[in-house]
C-alpha cells in the first residue's frame, strides 16, 4: 500500500555532522504542522565524520526517513558529488513534491512554505532564489536577463556584492563574482535567463523530477544548472521565489579553479544540449 507521501526532502551531505543535527531537528519539528506526510531522504557522500549516524538517530522523530550511503548506491564509482547524491535521492523519493536542500540549512526548511503554493498554480519547478525580491516566472526572452546579469557583475566588482543579493549575510567578493559571472555565462552561452541557478533550495513535481533527473549527467555542483537547461528544453513551467539565505561559509575554501570549473561545466552543458544528449530516453 502506498505511503501517500506528499513532500520528499532530499539532503545531500558530506562531513557536516555539526549542522545535520540542527537541520534534521528543524524538519522534524516544523513538519508537525503539515496536514500531509513528509519524508526525508538523507544521502551521505562517504563522510569521514559521523554525519550519517546523526541522521540515523532521527528515525524515531521522523516517521519516513531513508539514510542512503554512497557506497551502497547503484551508481558509477566515478559519478560522485552533490549532483550524484541529489539524483540518487530523487530516484528513491516517494513524494508528489520532491525538493532538495543543503545539509547546513543555509535556507531554513520552513522556507518551503514559500514554494509549495506555486505548485497549486501549475508550476513544475519552484526555485528558491537569493537574487530576486519578488516571484520571477521564467521566460524565453534573454535580452533583459543579459542586461541584469552584466549589471550584477559590475556591481560585484565595484561594491563587493550585487545589489540584487537578498541574503542576510553577504558572500565575499570572490564567491559573488564566480556566482554572477557564472550566471552571465549561463545567459550568454545557454540562452536562458534565471536570477539564481545555484541556490540549494529547489522543488519539483514527481513527474518533473523523474523526467529531469533521469537525463542528468553532471555529478558535481553544476547539476542544478544542467537540470534547468533540460527543464527549459521540455517547456516545464518554472518560477523563482525569494527565500531567506544565511551563508556563514568563508571564502577560504573557494578558489579560482572552482570558478573555471563552473565555466567548464557550462560549456559541457552547451555541447550536450547541441549534440542531443538531453533527448528523451524513453
């Protein structure tokens, strides 16, 4: 008999044990107010700390909880990273709405209240965004998106951050430059305009998730950019919604090489799009 789960929460994680307890506690407590069933699919990326054990300890607090371990998943040994974890979680999820969020709760779980209403309006993909102050439906026009993207890059260079950034604590100049530069490349090279492709707080209908993630090829951080390209290819209805984002991370772990990798992934997605890699496999 089906569990009739409405919301599935996929949490990719690697070595974030200290934050996992808070995130899982927030989900366990906040989901009590829902009049529908919620499940959590925690995907551990072979952590060297006790992240998975912390997640497992919530089985008596979260009725529907799956804790998946990277080594137990039926994926290629070379297909590892955040994208691979989210793809595996989406495949195991049972909910009618399937979302993923970061293990450190940069966007608190309660922000899901801002996303869910849009599914009743017929949207297939609802994205949390750090770069818009109002709901922003996706369009096929890139002219305005290009102007906005260029403006944001110059703002980061001049002011240290984009003025459209709505985060509680602003990221450093390097991180924002990589973010806004990557977004500009996304508009120019892929012909699509979104304010924030990389916010780790996105939700999809069951049918949409099954379609998109079956075509996903990138295992790392570029996966959500790739998913959006595929979503636009198949004309899914998408909207960006402003959410709270509290970033306590420092720039010390981010290098220019990460920026080059971001641009490299965009070129790879462009090639896959042109070569028909994202054609329907079914």
